[in-house]
């Protein structure tokens, strides 16, 4: 994904969520890599678009997280939202589609 496109999404006023999760290598259960993903609403197709954030943009994302509201924090990761992402996703996307998205994770 183009770094400039990801920066535009984060700097825009579009309702988005940023998800942080940990990826564990197969060979070690003690070491985890933190990964970040942007979640956006695709109103045309009534789905959620996931965009992985490359490692080189993680410092940029971390500086911007202060402008987001933390909505979930677990040992496995965290989720921040902007612009009432959850409410808007519930309005646009059907319940079965939301359940499918959550369960595929």
C-alpha cells in the first residue's frame, strides 16, 4: 500500500478505526510483533476495508493515536476509533456481515 495514501487516510476526517494486534512467530511463543491495521467503511459495498500499515509508518501512526478514542484494550491488542466509527459501521453494514467480519479475524 502506498505510504502517502495511508497518511491521507489518517490525516483526513473520515471515520476510521486503528487496530493493534500481536503476531506471534511459529518458532517462539514469547516474542510478538505488533501490527497495525486501518479499518474503513466502504458504503458502496456495505463492507469494512482493512488496510495493513507497513512497519515504516508505525511511528507516524503512534504519534496520531492521541487524536483517537481508545475503545478496546486487551492483552491481544487494542482498538482506537475516530468519528464514531462503530456507530456508523452499525448503520451501514448489516449484522450478519459484521459478524462475519469479526469471526474471520
